[in-house]
């Protein structure tokens, strides 16, 4: 595993301006769920990729799965993404890069191959099962001590990233990171109140898992069972079961009581 401050590209590369313009035109349009897919479409002609994920890191919290996309892999990427955020995020090197990079570094590049991974379960779940050979992450520091990571995964069928492909990714990195930052900031503004309410409830229940915190936020945004199932990558029946379990864990009987708990005065 290695990481470094972004290096300027040394070779001219082509880019589909229509795809790039569309990426920025959609900012604020509730497109976080498709952002990773849009990035795969934009980069695909220059660098063959298998998957893309975007995670947000807040202080003293597990990463938040912001967006993900899978290109013809026979795996459940939502499940893998949540597994990473709950169990493996300390294994991929992003934490070390962010700790040493500091806010002064606008963009960091981090690279990890399957042979760099000593943790057997992380290696199996995130690399061997989805047939991934390597990952390149672009990391950027945001306000309120948050970080964003934009991760591109290379399928085994394409081997490791070549020097030309790394140059291509680093050339496009400022544009890609700016798009991710704008989409994330728009998402934060639209979801600020549900996030705040979810954090109030989580503060009262420090034993909540990351999935339960994610579920809590979705419920407080008014998402129905089908929308929750899509976000969590599970069946609607499973989502309904998770909702009932969370109600029981919080000691409440339904959404009205949840809203009351979230808005209860703290002093």
C-alpha cells in the first residue's frame, strides 16, 4: 500500500465533454445514488474499471457509503460496501493516508493491490469474491473535519493499473474530486436536518451499529421500505425486519415516537 500527494499528469488525455458537463449539471438533483455509475461512464474509455465507490468520513464515526456502482460483477456491491464501512475500513490504508495528509493536501492518491492485504477476511470479501486485483483512491479533505474517498477498482481480467492509466487518473483527479465534493455538499444541505436528528438519537443510544445509524437516517428522511431496501442492498422484507428491530432497540413503537425521541429537548 502506498499514498502520495496528487501529481500533475505528464501526458495529454482525451475526455468526453458531454459526460463531464452532465456530471456537473446534475449537482443538487438528488443524484448521489448514480454518481459512481456516472464516474465509471466518464472514465471507462480511458481506464477499464470494474467498480466505483464513494465514502464520506466524519470524525469518530464509521465511513458513510455515499455512492457505489458495479460494472458486470456477479456480487452484491451494496453488501460489500456496508461490510467495508462496518468492519474493514481500517484495513485499506485510507485512514493512514488521511492522518498523515492533513487538510493542506488538496488531493491524496492511495493505491492498494490484493497482494498488499494481510487481513484474510478483508481480502476475501472485498477483493477475492468480486475478483478485484487493485484499487486506487482519491482522497480529499472537506469542511468540518470530513474526508471523502473516491475509489476505483480494477478487475482481475485487466491486471494492475499501468503507468499511463495512473497518469490518466491523476490528470482527471481535480475534476473528479470537484464533482464529488459538489454532489456531497448538495446532499448534505438537502439532508442536514435528518442527519442532525439521527445523530441526536445515536448519541442517546451509543450501541447502534453503522447499519442501524444508516437505517435511522433513512427513516427520518421519510424513506419507505422499498427505498430503504435499495439503499441497504437487501430485500424489502429484510428492510422491514430491520426497522422493527430498531424500534425495539430504541424502546419505541413507531415513526411518531421516533420523531419525538429525535426532537426531545436535551436540557
